[in-house]
C-alpha cells in the first residue's frame, strides 16, 4: 500500500467485512475502521471488547472475527489514529488527536455504518441465539465449500438435501 494511502485510511483492509459469510458485506469498504475508531473514542477498549460492542449493536446478527478486528486495529495504529498500551497481556486501544480528526473527516461513512447496524439491531424477529446459529451455519457452509479438493457431485447433492431438510424443519417449527 502507498504510504500516503496508509495515512489517509485508503486502500483495502485484509479481511474486512467478511464476518457475514454468504450474506454480503456488513460494512462498506473501510467503514469498519471508523466504527472501531468511534467505539474507541467513546471508551478505550481491548479488541475483544470491540467485537462484543459491535455484536451488541446489531442484536447478535453479526460478530466480526478477530481476524478482521485485529488487522483493522493495526491499520488504525499505523495511521496514527489510535495508541495501543499493554494492559495485562492485552492491548488497550485509545484514540489520538489524529483519530478524532479522521472521525470528523469520515463522519458520513460512520453515520452510514451506524444506520446499517441500527437497522440490523432493531430486528425483533431475529433473536440473538438464532442469529448466532445462522452465522455458525454460514461459516460451516462456507468453510466446506472452499475446502480442497472441491466437493464431488454426490457431496453437493448430500449437502443440498441437508440444507433443504433443515429449511423444511424451520418452516414446520
């Protein structure tokens, strides 16, 4: 990545937004970093606390993985937006003046991400336990579909049959 892109927060963040496998991106390109920065500006936090804070905001419908959060935090640190301080074997992230400036500069992207989180969090028809089960199902399906060697035709049929049977059980519940 170009050095100037790192400073401005441009560029692709590895793994960002892939916590909702199969359902599209939770966050638009780059928006997760502004959500994290906003949470950190409200309260210095550890990475795990940030994962739980995002999960709570969306009513359990999405929980970013550590593989998404920690590279995003590292990028924010590289950008000078946060400082990390060792705290009992963990890192606690705190916002810097540069981070506050970046929040103002990216207020529109942050507002869009917050609207999306609020919409997901407001779904009364999607209890957290069900959202977690759906996410586990998506992750397992994605992992199985991306393993090498590729699925045989018989395996594809068997998985499709299992998915259809589960869907029928949900309809009957």
